[in-house]
C-alpha cells in the first residue's frame, strides 16, 4: 500500500496510490504510455522544488525542502487536489489549498493551469527572503519594498497559468490590509 519515491533532495511518500496506464498508438509507429487515472494520498513527504526543475525550469533555484501532505485524483488532462498543505521546515511559509484543479497540457508543464481555494498562505518576516532567494537565486538582492512587508497573509482564490495568475481574496501584510483582485506575472526566467 505504501509507495516511496526518492529524488536527489526529496522523499515523496504515498500512504496509498493507484496509477492506471493506457497504451495509445501514435503515428502507427510509436506506442506511448499515458496516465489514464491516478488516486493517492501523499503524507509526511518533503520535496525540494529544484528536483522538479527538468519539468519546470523556474524552480531551479528552490533548494530548500518543503513539507507536503496532499490528496490527488485525476487523469492525464486534469488533476483534482481536494487538500494540499505545504510548509517550510521552520514554518516561515505555510500554505493550504482546497479543491485545487490542475489542467495538464500535453506538451509542457510550463503551460499548466491551476485554480484553487487558498484557505491560508502565511509567510513570516523570515519567510519573505526565504521565498525570494529560493525563487530568484541566492545572489538576488531582496528589494526593500518586500523587506518592509514584515509578513504576508492571504486567503482567497487563485487561478491561471503558473507565470500569469489571477488572485482574489484578503491580503494582509505588516503595512496594511486589502481585498485584492490582482494579476501576478512572473517575468524573470
């Protein structure tokens, strides 16, 4: 029943997992395996996002492990994640997603579309530079405007492609609170 996968700096454990593969004929010469169904529960896992950089190059700098608990079910086109909790080792960053849907394009995960309810995103004062350096690289200087936020708390909804997300919800920082309806673009490659 239990399944474990190790990557260079990650250990992903499933309490239960069921994966069905279906063989689909390509151009009459190439047979390929496709995921036809997955159901599983990931627990007590830690994932270093840089281990996934071959699928999502923007994660190449993210060297600090994140702890993950999640349930997942779906097929080769759409994954449903009823619950996902992610946190950093020192709890500088904590995230809970409910009822997330992930559309998986055939050609590249870079164009993956996500929609989810964010029950909470809590980023402490120490978590802001933690995220910045893991996303932008250790040499990237943290902008003063981000240093001044002190903390970030968000609950609401997110959706879109990973580099072009829309958000709606309550955003609170050390400098104030707003109900946000914003678009987040990831412009640095």
